[in-house]
């Protein structure tokens, strides 16, 4: 059964060469080539076709290289781009390409019908359009093989018409016209001519769209595309050269129907025009539904269009839908003004194909194993040529085409299925990350390049939603947030670890928290925290700040001291989050409606390094969307009126110089009063209070340090706000930002 189906698939000649050539031999060869040659000259026509051929040969080679690395299915350009760049970009290009096929069907059907009615004026134009479209639909829905055989017959007619022009140029030379007016006005120049003539070589997608019906897609594309391009190129050059040699420039410039008038036998070119339009329409009605079929198979469009019938699996529902849309355009729309976007979308497709080939070749992932390879930068040249041609032809239409594809892409981002195929995007990010990591590792970090890389250490981060919110706002715009979660050793199985990590990631996604998640197993949570602090990271890209939640005084023990010592020895800052004791730790920050949120931070002149770090963190918080409208106070304690005034002036000058949105409050207190008690008296109605955590000093005893920590945390128990204690242990001078 499989062998019989394979026998019914198409080879290179019928599957690629004929569809491509019949698409390229359009009305331009009969109705525009001569007048363009007369207007800009044979030399410029040759240059245009050489540029077009170079681009299309590069694109053809890029397509072949991509196809030789995958099993190419139905959809051609769409299938290759979607499997390379992902369904979102591929879907946008696929839908745009499908619309160009609809436009081609409608335009060519109308052009064919006008030609028939000009020969038989008694016929109704609408009736001819409808009957032509029905006939094309029936032929294409019955069998692609039958349709391609019909295209083979059409190609024979086209070749006869071309030969008749060649014969006619040597026998039927008309007299130069008297007072003939040029067909194009004086503004018609090189790039306007390029826009007209280049479209004659935009036909390789016709065969690519049938890639699912080919016996050997990669081999057929490798042979069929370049041979069809070269064949068409030679034909156009020969016809333009004969016209330039045998006819005067005035004759060529003034008469777009010259080839019809001089063909021998007379009238055969009219048949050729009919054949050219009907072949282009038939090629589009073969390719368009198969692009729609492939889109439906990927669940981008309704899946009913993916249903197939017959031994060659014809997508008849997709064909019927294509017929309905084309018929509505034929009967109700004048599409002449829309046609330029067709060329632009073709250039977008070709540009993306070349870009995909360049990226794949450059990254050279282990899965990249094409049987046909190109020099690395050749596809990049093709991409640059596509971009240049688009905007040289028409910047307005170029931007319009990009906008259309971009809007479709934005719509597809909402499609839940559009992320099932990521293509090479992950490889691209890995390649960029690899380059960046090596660069970061080769340079020393200083204050001008410092960014908060925050790791939150916890056994259950979802239990602390306010801490998660704080961590998020500290890293949202310019930092990196990592959650290091320690799990019991009994959970150290691949299935359970994987399930827990996915659950954590899902929870953070629901909260719209962008972060990385890593898990570690240990019988002791603090030993797990120490291991993560010591080992997590790649090269210099490692956490520079650790955050730890503490919920009770019992947490202040030698295990915590071990973590603090590890932060000290590894030069990593430490943030200890102590939630408000009168409020459930699982609740979120209140959304105040009558008053603004309030943040207090306390100046500590004895540990200026940690205070500078705290000031930088508060600047980051103040720029976040959640805290942007908060009232932020920089508090300080003074022992006398003179000290109060001096400190107030100094802090206000510091805030103004650094453009910080902070209000300064200096509180006068007794010389012998306890600092922490003063903070308690004046920070009891805030949402968050930031304080300096007593720094670890290895010259002092562990017991004395733990007692000091215990005293600070114990005093903070009565506060009605969450507390964030900060200790600086890194080697960065954060005061450099505070001039």
C-alpha cells in the first residue's frame, strides 16, 4: 500500500519544474516585457533579471538546505519557516502567503475572463469568471496529478506562444509609429521597472507548496528550483534582446501589445495570454489550499481544512474554502491596488527563508545535519537583498506588508497551540547566551555594570506572596530573579523533582513573576541553602544577593549563622525578610485605595556600605510599577539640634544630587536610647521597612553575633510592617552611584 502511494507521488519535472515555470510565465512576458525594455533599455533589463536571478538562486539554495534537514510536508514556505522559526512566525507568514494565493487566483481569473470576453463580446464577464473558477476548482480538487498534467498542456501552449514571438520578431517588423506616446510616464525608472519584472521570477513557492506530494522533496527542490529559474531567465533575456535588436525604441516604448501584433501565426499570443493567466490561477489554486491544510494541521486555522480525500490526500475542504473566498473577491472587489503587496510578501517569505538558513548554518546545532550545505554567509546576502529590494521598490508597500504580517503574528500569540513548535529559537537564544556568558566571564564587574542577581532561598516560596512580590520588584526591569527551593532528600527522584519544579514554575507564571527555578534536595534546609549559595551559577553569572525568609526567633541559630558565613566568604549580599507578625504570611500586600503605600528606610552611618546598597535597592523599588506611587522616607536619627540640621542638609543634598524620589526625615533622640527602639517608634504604619542588618565580623564571637541578631529581630516583632534587613558582602562599591 505504501509503495503504491509512493508511486502516485510526483517527481521533479511535474512537481517542481512545471508549476514553477507556468507561474513565472505570466502576462508580463506578453504584455509588459517589450514596453519596459523600450523604456529603460536592454542593458538595465538584463541587470534587473541578473539581480533577480541571483536573489532567487540564493533563496532556492537556502530552501534546499533547509529541506534537506527535515521531512518537508505540505505547505512549502510555511512548513519550512514554521518548523524553523516556530508556529507564531510561520503562521503569520503562512496566512499572508495564503492570501497572496487568493489574490493570484482572483486576479488571474479576472484577467483570463477579460481576454475571453474581448474575443467573444457577447459573453457575460461575470459568467465567464464564475465558470472559470469552478472549472479550476474541480480540476484541483479531483487530483493534483490531473491538475499538473493540465499545467503541462498549458506549458506547451506557452512555449508555442513564445516561439511564435521569436519567429515574428524576424518577419513582422512594423514601421516606427508617428507621434507615439510612451506607455509609461517620465517617472518610470529602474526600480519601478524592477517591481514589474522581478515578479516574473517569483514562482518557486508554487512547487514548494506541493512539497507534500513529492516523492523526494529535498532532491526535487535542489534540482527543480534552479533549473526552472535559469530556464525562465534565459527566455526573458532572449525575448528582450530580440525586441531591442529588431524594433526601434519608440515602437517598444509606446506599444505594450507589440508581441501580440507581431507573433506568427497572428493571434497565438492571445492564446498564450489565456494560458499564462489560467496557469497562474491553477498553480495558486493548487498551492493555496495546501498551505491552508498545513496551517490547520498545526491547529492555527480550523482543523476541518486539514481533512484529505483520495490516494493523494487532496484537501477538498480547503479547496472549497479557497474557492469561496476567491469567488467573493472576483465578484465584488477591484484588487488592482492590492497587487503590489503580493511582491512584498514574497520578498518577506524569501527573506525569512534566507535568514532561517543563515541562522541554522551559523549556530550549527547538533540537530542541524543538512545533506546539502551552503557557505555560511551566502543566505545572509540573500536576506539583505530581499530587505533592500523591498524598500527600494516602495517603502510604503514594504512597511504595509511587514505590518500585515506583524499584526497576524500578534494575533497568533494568543493562540494556545502556537507554542508547540519552537523551531530554532531556543538554539538562537542558547547561541547568544553562550557568547554572552563567555564575554561576561572575561570582564570584571564594577558598579557601572552591576545588576541585582537575586536568589530567594526557601522550602516553600509560594507561602510568602509578599516576599515574592518584593523579590519581583527588586529585579523586574534590570535584574535576574532565581528561586532556590530545597526539598527533602526523600523526594530525590527524577519524576518527583520534575513534577515539583513544573508546579513551582506554573505557580510563578500564574502570579506573572518572571524568574528561574532551581531545586535542591537536602535533609537540612539550611545545608541546602548553603550548597546553593556556594555552587549555583555559571562562571561570573551567579547570584550576587541571597534573600531568606525568617518567621520566628527560633530561626536565629547556628544554621542561619552558617549561611551568613557562607555569604561573607563568597562575597554575596544577604537580605533577610521578616514578615509582619500580626499579619498572615500567606496574604498579599493590601491594595490601598485611600492612601499610598509607604516604605521606610533607615540611614546607618556606622555601616555605610550596607546603607549604600539599601539606597540602590530603594531606587529600583521606586521605579517599579507596584511601588512607583508610594511614599518613600529616608529616616535618620540625630542626638542634637546641630546634628539634626547637618544630617538633614546632607541627606537632602544626597537625594537631590542622585534624583531619588525620597523624602528625608531626621528624628532627634536621646543619646543613650536604643536605635532599634527608635525605629520601632517611628516605623509602625508602613508597608515595608528597610534596615541594615548587623554585619558579620569574624573577629567577634559567634555567640555575640547571634545575640545581636536575636535582639534586632526580637525588637522588630512588634512592628506593623514587613521588614527587610540588608547586609553587604560583595566587593562592589555601591556608594559610587551615590555621588
